[in-house]
C-alpha cells in the first residue's frame, strides 16, 4: 500500500512531541500535539486543518503561539481538540495578548476548540476580529474511550482518555478506505496525475454513481478540464481500493492496566504507532513516579496491539547521547525493528 498520509515526528525522538501528518495530493495536514514547531515551514503549518492535543504540559503546547502568530490576518478556520479544561487553556493563551487592532484586519482567523472528556465537555470559538472573545459552541458528546471525534467522508479520528496523573488523550487516525492510483495504467489512458485525482477520490468516498462524469485535463501541459470520463471507467482501469491506513499516537501515559487496555484497543492493527518511550526499563521506578512508559513497555503494548510499525519518541533528556538503549529495549519487547 502506498500511503496517502505521510506522518512524521517534527522534532525526532529526543525533542518536543509533535507529529505532522500531511495528505498526499491535498493541501492539507493534521497535527498531533503542539511542541516546538520551528522545524516546520510556514507553508507546511498553513496546511493544518485540525490539531489534536494530548494535554497542555509546556512541551506539548508551546507551539500554540507559533500557530497563532502565523494565522493572524488570514481567512482560516482551525479546529483544536484537547482534554478537560482545554478551552480555558486556549482562552488563557489568547488573553495574554492585546488585540486592539485586529478589528481592522481584512480577513478573520477563527479557532474552534473542543474538549474531550467523560463529563460535560465544553466547546468554544474565538474569532480574531472579535479580539478572540470566547463564544460558546455546541460541545461534543461525553467521550467514550475509542469513540469517533471527527468523522469525514474519507477519514475518522478516535480518542481515548489516559491517566498521566492528569487526563491525557491518545488518538488514532483512520482512512475509511485506501484509494491508490496506478500511474502506468493512467499513462496508458493518456492521463496524468493532478488535482483532479483528489476530486475522483472524493467522488468514490461519497458513493457517487458509476456513470458520474469526472472532469480530467487533456494535453500534456494544460490543467483545464476538457473531457469527462465516467467514474466507473476510472475505477476499473486506474484505481486500486484497499483497507485504509491507520495511525495511532500515544504519549505521556502511566503503565496501568486501564491505560494498557485503552491503548491496545485504540491502536489495534495500526500501520504505525507513535508511542512515547521516555525511560529505560532500568529506570522503571522513575517512569512509574513520572507516569510515563518505558521503552520496554512501549514495545510490549505495540506487540499486544499487533501494530505493523512502532515509532518511539519523547525520550527523557537522561538518554540524550545514548538513545540506542531505548531503541534496543523497545525492539526486544516488540519483536521487530523499531524506528
């Protein structure tokens, strides 16, 4: 399967937590956590449509200000999710600045913020030209672990609330189906890759009829749609449809029976599990005190969940200069190579 979502750690295994997940053929990306975002270009960050925050410890939330500053003066809606108390956390960030001039901005940047929790979650919007005054939104339903929090035509995001001495969210991103383009067959039909591919995929995900006409470009250089081809013809000749990609993100979780059960349920069968591995098993007592996973525990959970690939990160500074200790422990417990 050639993936359409290409997630990567923003700061490597030893830096602030953040996973950037751009979509191939789309000017869109998702972001998991808001650690240091400086390694990402402005162009990359402007593709982000939704941000999923685990909790608001500084190393998971310090990038909020960079997101805010970049989007000021732009016509953009950005949706954020976080644990109980998250709306007030965002509001507190926004109240730290003076907004007396923004009413004159020609474009309006808007934040929509949703809490995920078991009891009475809150939701609010903050509009730039209203000086980011808090306005109530319809909240999401109380979170049942593993429940869908975002449901679109082509993807779903699920969440589970873990214990890190405070509530901390884990997430999974799932394509509903994977649609791959056979470029050789595309060439045989005299067609080329372009933005029209995204419209074709959207039509399939919406369940459009086989005789629906898909406009495609004609000629070697023009992007103008000059001919239409039935969806059914394209489906049969140039597309391969298979199980969708699954990506799970887990960080800052105590190694408890309840947490392990939730993580395994959320990540089961994932193509990639991004999982914290803060400490060595030799420092298991410290990991327990700090409510973090060891590398061995991360590998064990990944094996229990049956994931295809494990990416460990969020290493304690104690292991800077010798990360191989954590990689080796995770690999041994997982039973397969670890990134």
